[in-house]
C-alpha cells in the first residue's frame, strides 16, 4: 500500500489534470509608466486584475474622463462605419499599415473627419431637396401644360413677375420657397387654377376633400407623373400624380391652399402662355442638369473621404477599444498615500511571473521613468481562479465541463477522461457505421476549412458546430467503431468478419421458423452476429445484451469517478476523506453493483439460466435462503451474505465518523484561541486594507453533520439510481436501431420493390431526408445530450465540486468585438 | 481461445498507438502523460465494448428464430 502511494505521489503531473498554480501579486506602478505598463500587460494577457475600487460608482473613478473620451471616439467611429455602409462602400484595409497614432492626435483627427462629414451630408441634403423640388416642378410643367388651354388673359407684367419669381426661387433657401405665388387678383374670367404634385396614394382623398370644401365648384384634372421621386424622409421612391385644380374666388383659393398643405401636396406655378411654358421648362431642365452634376460631385467627394477613412477604420477601432480597456483597468487600481504611485492587485499563473517582470521592465524603460515597478507576491485568503491551458483540441471538452461548473482551484479535471469517454458513450447510443461515416465527412469538412471559418462571423448554431469540430470528429470515429460492433450499416448487417456462427439444423431448414438455428462454432469474432438481424428473437437477445452492457459500462465509469475522488483527497492531503469517504464508497458500490457486474459476466461465461433479477432481489430480502437454480458458482450464498454485511457497514462508516473527527480536529487547532479575540484587533492590520481576511473560526457541528448526511444519502441512493440511469445507453441505442430499421425497410425497400423509376427516386429521396434530419440531426443531438448528462451527473457527482471561478485575464486578444 | 487472442491484439494495438503518439507529438513529460492516458483510455473502452459483445455470444440462451419470408 505504501509503495503504491509513493508511486502515485511520484508520478509526473499530467497536463490538463489540475489547474495552473496561481499566485496573488501586487504591483506598485509610478504614474508616468502606468499607462504603458498596463498596455504591455494587456498584450501579454496573463494577469487578472482585482477591482480595488468596486465600491465606487463609475463616475467617481480616477480616469473617468479618459473613459468618456474613448466612448466619444468610439461613437464617432461607429458613425463613420454607419456612413460607410449607407454609402454602400466596402471597407478595405490599406496595404500599408501606418504607425500607431497617439490618442490625442487620433481624437483631433476624428473630430475633423466628423465635422467634415456632417457638413458634407448637410450640404448634399439641401442640394437633394432643391433637386427634388425642381424635378417635381418639371413634372408639373410637363403634365399641367396639357391641361391648360393657352389663355390670353394674363398681362405681360404678370409673366415677367412670374419669371422673376421662378428665378428667384432657385437659390438654396427655405423649403417653402416654391409655394404658389400671388396670382393677379383682378381676373376677368374669375377662373384660376392651382397646379401641383401629390403622392399617388393620397390623390383620391385629396380630390374628394377638395370637392367637399369647394362644394363641387372646382374642376380637378390629374395625370400620373412620368418619373418617381425620392421621398426625403424614407429615402424611397414614390409615385406622384400631377394635378390641376380650377376654381374661382378668393375663399376657395385659401381653402384649397390649406388642403394642399394638409395633404403634403406641393404647388408649383405654371404659366398660361405656351411660349412661357416652353421657356420655363427649358430653364428648369438646365437647372436640373446643373444640380445633378453638383450632386454627383458632392457624392463622389464624400465617398472619397469615406474611403480614406475606411482604410484606417478597423485599426482605429481596435486602438480605441484597447485604450478604453486600459483605462478601465487603470480605474481598478488605487492611488497610494503619496499620490505618486498606483497600487494594483491581481492573479497570475506562476509560470508567467518571469514574462510579466520582463514586460514591466520594458515599460519602465520605454516611459523613461526613474522608478522601477515593484512586483511582489502576496498571500491570499480567497481561493485563486481556475486556469487550464488548453489547445484547439481540448478547448471544446473543457468548455463542456465548464458549462456544468468551473473546477475548484486545483481539483482533478474530469475533462481529461471526458475527451475519450464522452464520444465513446455517444457512440454506444448512436452505433451505426453508415451514419458514423456521414458524421465523419461533416467533421472533416469543418476541420479542413478551419482557417477560413475561424475568421468569419458565423451564426450561433454554426459557431457551436464549428467550435465542437474535434468533438464531432471523435464522436464519428467511435460511432464507426460501435457501428461495426453492433453490425449496423444503415441498419443492414454485413458479414465483414467472416461467416455467421449459426446455421440451420438440417439441410432443409424446415424448423428455422419454429425452433431456430443452432450455433455450431465459435462466436462471431467481432461484433454482433449478422444472423440476428430480422429474426424474431432479435429483440430479446439484443435487449438483454445492451442492458447488461449499460450496467457494466456504468459501473466502470462510476468506479472511475470514485477513484478520482481518491486522487483529489491524496492531492489535498486529506486522509480523512480517504479513510471515511473513499473506502466506504468503494465498498458500498462494488459490493452491490460490482457484484452484479460479476454475476453478469459469470452468467455469460457459463451460459447458466439463472435469473439475475431474482438473485439480486432475494439477496436483500432473504439472503440466507437456498439459491437453487439461480446458483452461479459455489459459495455464492456465503459471498452474498458477506457482501450484504459489508454494504450495511459502509453506510454508517461514511456517515458518522467524519463530522466527529472534524470537530475534534477543529477544537485541537483552535484551543485557547477564544480568549485572544478581545482587544487585539490592531495586530491584524499588517495587511493591506483592501484585501480581505476573514477569521471564520466557528465550527457549526450540526451544519457539518447535516452536510455529511446529505452527502451519504445522496451517494447511497444515487448508487441505485445512477446505475439505472445508465440504462439510457440501451434505450437510445435501441431507438436508433429501430428508427434506422423502419426507414430502411418501410421506405427504401418498399419503394425499391416497385418497378417504376419515379417511385424509386421518391423513395430514395424520402429515405435520404429522413436519415439526414431525423437520424443524423435529431438523434445526434439526443445522444449528445444524454451522454452529456451521464457525464455531468452520474460521473461527476462522485468527485467534482465545480465551485471555482474562471480565470479572466486582462488581455487585448480577448477584447470582444462589440459591434453595435 | 478467440477471446484471449483478440484481447492480445487489442493490447498490441494500444501499445503501438501509444508509441506512435509519443513519436509524433513529443511535447514534454506532462503532455506525454496526457496523450498516453488518452490512448490507453480509448483502447480500454474499445476493448470493453468488444469483450462484452463477444462474451455475451459465447454461450447464448436463445438462438435466432427466422421470421416468415426469409
């Protein structure tokens, strides 16, 4: 025993087994090198800062102004990004990477760019508005000329005025510039008109309203406009209708104008004279083309500015993000009494200490500071964070384990065995080598495209799938193996490993359907004999096989879990746990369910007809009874009585001693300490005021006892329920096999029986869809979930505490892309 | 007899796989131990699966009874 323990202690440590050793460090940084030091530490990415100012609100912190500036800059950058995407430009990275700018320079540049952009935008908006109005005027002119008869009623003066009005309204002034001008009041005929343009959707209501308002004393002509106009609010093109309203009287005119305003119709004056109309149309057209060129130039200028911004945009954004992160971290540090240094605390892994000291030295040197940065190790009371160094491959498994609970500092990591047992249990439930090959192809595709997919932004489902590509690879490989064992290729058995072990009793096979075949040689060398598929006794045989297999696999995994708890107890030097928890747990589990596994194996090896249910149940109910037909080996009765007694002793063994011994140890350790608590509190202040040291010296016996009782009851009852829970391995593999059989026999074979090509094609398509969606997707997810549950609950509750917290270092690489 | 031979084959395959993993990715003693653990676990799992199915068929209590139409 001693030798075994020595051997175990001397084993080299295994990579992923326990989390990295961490240490609490304290940094004392002079102010001038603070920013640089934090940036270099961020690049290194191995220090988790503790927030020493957690009671302060964000506005009370030291560097709040800088953080605000960074926020302002990122707002500007988001604005640029918006503008670039609205303009439809692609952002590309300039091939030449420019040197990093200082933050102040960047701020000034960003402010300039923003100002420029806003100005350009405002100008082009105004231009666009004027352009729209002119365009509408042109359309009105086109259509309205058709309605109006050339009339000689207007004097030349009016025309001149009209022309002047039209000209003077072409400046870039207020929007309401082109409303109807005063028409001459002294109209001989009394019939005047208003021409304008309105949205097509509102035209009908507009006409009706006018009709009602003028009591029918009006003439309404309308025609659809030839072109669509851009609506300034929504930016979409809308169809418009040109209208001309003939009316008489001043009151009618005011009413009509008000109704036009209410409906958003714009009125444009159209001269009566045909030559005038032509002249105005020409002027308007020339103005329009001028405006178009101006607008185009404006847009091109703006796009050029945007492109030049776009070159640097990603670089600037990452810079601003890094600066904000640095200032956020600086906010976590404290000023010391002299206000010349910043004091910070953090967790870092021990292997990184040298790297960090080197980075800090570089920072001192680069910032030309006279004082060095002090970096020393502190004692910590609280438990350090958990940090596992994983690679591409083990990362997914570590995340699977962490999803249930992050490991306590330095406790044994179940991920080590999960790498293999999780895909293995999945495969036990999924076993079909045809489906396994499909999964393998999918996994290989994902792995082959690794470099490309890792830089893209994927949807959440694809991201999960991509993250788990190595898990999928192992799952598929094990599925192929288990499929070969179950002998199922899309539920079809093959004779890959030789002939079947069964044959007919005689040459005519007359009683094959009644008495069945006989076994005439050694069992099929690898896997389930192909003769079983399709026979009437297939299910009884396979069910028995798979149920017993589940029990055997389950007992093996649970024993592994308990052995893990032994390694944990050994590592934390808690012999109490070994003697009063590990040993009784092993005894209890193995004397009952280990014994059951033994019986299963003996029954298989001897071919006895004993009923194991009966044996197990009567082992408890009447252990001294004679076994009769159920006797599997000599001495079974005696052995059963011994095992039952052992199990019965194990229960109080794991329940009672530990709390009492803990109480005794506690009282020994703190004997006489109770007198020392009065009036000596000053002596405790040799530590920093911020790091907490709790003196929790009460031992609550009832709490410990109840905790131990819960733990023991959980284990004892769990032994039964967890073993039964492993039967889901049987259940899911049965379901998979049956689904597969149904799809094969009732879809593919049925369709293949017909001669028609169409029916065969349809059958093949239905089979392919059903296999892909139900078997490959749904069953994969289902088996994945159940394998996960078996690991999280049945395996891990034997040893795992999982109440640690994850190591989150301050690292630039980990700053997520908060793209808003 | 077939049982022992195949068990031997599994163990030989396991040993060869561990040697291969040691040759291909030799990254220091702690990483090597991890790889060795993974290979041995995989070998043991595969062997257990095979052994269970093999032993279950050694002395079966029922035989295949063909259904009609076979």
